[in-house]
């Protein structure tokens, strides 16, 4: 298994069992993968998009799959999406013709959990399986840092600046004085305000 991270996170990659940690600030991950596994990888997972999408695809071998689940290339250093950055990343994102995929014997899979309303039963089943694995102690999520909900914008900047290892959690405090509907309204209001910052 290969994993990319900055210099400060290399030891963490080794601790969690990454066979080939790659410091993307010093090495070209495509070169490292191709040098180590000349026939290519079975799978690549890309949350960045733009040029990274094309480079991740180059790591695949026959029957390889590229899963894309984000487009962080569209966000600026402050964590906010900028139209010009999004346009630049969009233009840099290579399009693949189905005949090219067939010829390469590869597949590209896009995942956006926010757009799975029509398949909510499948998502619920997958989440249930994850919670069972967690309860059994078979998976142990790493919590890197916790922020109060009202600091959601700061949490997003923290993530975008690649300062975290593991998950960044937003803490929601429910006040007993609020009714359930009032609590939901308060939480929604805080989320919208944080997103505007």
C-alpha cells in the first residue's frame, strides 16, 4: 500500500501500516509507484482533483480503479472555494473516453455521499457495517482535532492547510432549554453562519 503525506506525517503513515510512504513535497508519487510496481496499482483514491486526478490515473495498472471523492483543488488557502481556482482545476481535470478506459482495462468511480438520497438504504447499510466494525474494535478512527460547531470555518481552514492527521470533528452542544425543533434550528443556523465566514 502506498500513501502520500507531507514530511511531518511520514511516521504516522508507517504506524498505520503504509508499506510505501511518499513525501509528496520531495518525491513524485507517480514515479515512486511506477518504479516500485511497474505493472501499476490496483486502486488509487483521489480527493484533490485537477492535475492530481490525471496523475492518480497514471498509477493504475490493468483492471485498476480510480475512486474520486473530492475536489479540494478548487479551494484556496483559506479553505473557501474560489471561482477562478475551481475553473482552473476543472480545466486541468482530464476527461476519459469510455474507449480509452476499455483499452486500458481501467475504471473511474466517483463518490459524493451528499448525492445519495435516492440510495439511502445502501448508504445506511454501509454505515451500519462501519459502526459494527467500530463497536467490535476492528476499526479505530483517529481524531486529529475537535472544534466547536461555531468555529466550523476555522476547522475547514485547518483541514485545507493540511495541518491535521486523522479526522477533524465539529462538536455540537445541545442546550436543554431548547426543544428538539429549536435545537435543529439553532444547529442549522450555526452551520450557515460558520459557512459564511
